[in-house]
């Protein structure tokens, strides 16, 4: 009987520990008019204009969970390439093996970077999601592209009405890395939405539709995109 009781106690303690150290799964979504954005699909933009998104790809790094502004978990040296054309890349679990010693299931904030930090940029071409074959690496001088947003709009006076935003740069004064902090629910899955329509509305496609190198425009547009990440309650 005592062995059975001991076994049940151990099982109960293991369950409590698993619950305490559980980490959420992050799910990123791109939205247009509160609906899931579909690539290569024309959407109404203002009264007489339309646009379609052909490429949406960006890096998420420096993920940190916080409870009332105090860090309870952080991911070390990891970058995640989010690619709308590759649905499995849009969601991933946070690895418990990287948790800090004071990690608990209690968290109410998510912090992350849109892009790649300067230290990673000066480390040269890397592997995994940072492999240059992913199409997100310029050169050793310019480093990684933090975000690609490409599409077509009849507002653009360009060849085939294309717009292209390749945003990056890690050297001052044009470091395009964006820090994002948002309140999140204490759920097993946390849904993070990027409102693409809101981003495009703040970018004047008539005057600005081609940004392909580090600079003031890349930093400014990256900031616009960063503020349109929201948590789905």
C-alpha cells in the first residue's frame, strides 16, 4: 500500500511540475481586414484601389516571457524565420530546455525582436533559419534582411505596379531591429497577429514603393510594421 501511495504522490508531483514549467506555443498570423491574408490574392484597398501580397517573410528573435515586466523565461541565440508561404513556419513551441531557473507558467507579456541583432549579423552566414539559401541574407557588409514584403498595387508607378520592401541594416544610425512588447494571455497557445492593411495604409505607396537597402526608410517602415503586431485575446 505504501509503495502505491508513494507512486501516486510521485506521479502527482510530476504533473504539477509539468504544469508549472509549461511554455506556450506561438502562432503568427497575417491579417487583412481581420481575415487571414492569402498570398497572390487581390484585396480592396481604399475605394478604387487594390493590392495583393506576393511575399511576406520576417525574422523573430530574442523571445522573452515576462510577468509584470520581470523576465521569467528567455530564448538564447535563436532566430525563427516566419514565412507566409510556408505554413508550418508560422507556429512553434518554446523550448523548455532553455528556460531560466525561475521560470513558471505565470506570464502576461511577450517580448521579441523583429529582425536579427548586430552580433548575429557580424557572425557571417549561419545555418538553419539563418542559412543564406533562405533568401534573407544580403552580404557580409549589410547582413540579414529582417523582413521582406512584396506585392502589387495600382498605386505604384513601377514596372507591373510592384512594390518591394527589403528591410534590414544593423549599423548605426540605421539599425532596423525592432523591439516589440505586447500583453498576452496565460494560454497554451498565444496568437500574434500582424495587420498588413494597417501597415500599408501608413506607407505611401505612391511615393514610396521600393526600399532594398539599409537606411532611414528601412528603419521607418520597420517601425510601422512592428507596431502592428497585436495579440489575439
